[in-house]
């Protein structure tokens, strides 16, 4: 009775208003996490993925809490929930994330003016892969991220729809939103890339770095690579550059001496000749087939 039945056991472990309010609902939870701001959330494949997501680095620094939605059904439900108790629900992986105060906004405007040339160059290199390039403040440790439009699919939703066996391809064509590349102006990679771009915009290394930043941001933002082979080749080229290996250099293969090759060819030819010579047995056997020829002749049908 103590272990199976018992109202005290049931209320303590299963029911209990205190347990429900403490873990699920509770206005104290809501007031503690909102603090007059919007309700921020992020969707992903797993808890480990959303915890390490670059989209929430700035929110963590400011002490703002984020809801982790890791179930596939969450993507469908959250699209219908626009607000909760007059607080808007904001997806951290989409545009329109406003977490800056007045000082941050002033600093961000100065950074936008300083990095305008780099943003233009990145857009020219990537072309139609992205819609625009901006300087953002949601990152702290990552050099860049790819955000989607407010009304389109998120990266996690694209992953879910691609996994559907009976998905509607026509729907995917207009629901997949254009991506915006946000650069972290305080990251060392972006700062050094700006210096090299200002020195020589046609530098091949700069273009390779831009493509690497874009493709790595695809992976860290939850998207998938369309052409992983090209990404691998670009990584290999950067490895060669780091190892000071010229692009034209090739690993020399040890060539076999000509005498050995000729000797091998002669031996092979001798074996084939000997084998063909030994085929006299087959010729004799074919000659012995006169019985069959005589038989065919006696049939009077196929003799002619």
C-alpha cells in the first residue's frame, strides 16, 4: 500500500499543485524570466544543439533567459502562438531580435558604417546565396550566423520538412525564406578579414574565407550544405595554404623502370603464346567433331 496505492504517494509524486506550479506554469516563473522584455525562444533538434547555438550568445551575456523547444511538434505549435499575456514570442534565429539598449544601438550604428565595405564585398562574393549582409549584436563568440525572415521557415523547420516523405515541394519553394548573414564586428576573424579586404578585394584568400564563413555558418545555424564536396575542397585548399604547399605541387609517384616493364610484357606475351599453342588440343577436338558434321549431313535439313 505504501509503494503502490496511497493518496500521499500519489499526491506527492503525480498530482500536487505545488509540483505543477513549480515545474510547469507559475506566474513567478513568467515574471522572473520576462522582466518587461519579449519572451525569447529557440527551436532545435536537441538540447545540446540549442544550448550551444550562436543565436543565444548575446542573450546569455545580458542575463535574458530563453525557452528551449526541442520537440518537432513545437515548431508547428509556436507558429500559431504569437504572444502570451501581451508579451510577444520572439524566435532567436530570426530577424527582428531587439536586445540592445541605447548605448548598444549607438555603438552598432558606428560599426555598421565601419563595416559597410566588407558587407558589400561579402554580398558580391556570395551572390544569390543570401539576401543581405548586416552587422549584428546577437553573437559573442561566433564570427557570423545566418538568420531567416520573420515570416518564413526557421532552420529547424526546414530540417523537419526535408525529412517528410510526402512533402509538398511547391510549398517548400515559397516557404523557404531568404537568409541574412549577420557578422560579428568584434570577432577577430571578421576584423582581420576587413583589413585584408580593404587592402585587396580581389585576393583569392579573402574570397575563400568568405565562402568558408558562409558554409560554416550554415552548419552552426542549423542548415545543411547543398554541396559538401565543394566545401571539403575549400577546406583542403586552406589546409594546403596553412602548410605552405603550392597549389601546383603534386606528390611524385615512383615510376617503374622501363626494363622491368618490358620484361613483364615479354613474359606475359610468352605465356599467352604458349597457351595459344597448347590450344591444339582444342583444334584436334574440333576436328574430331566430324561425327557431328556427318550426323548433320545425314539429316538433310541443315547440311547445305
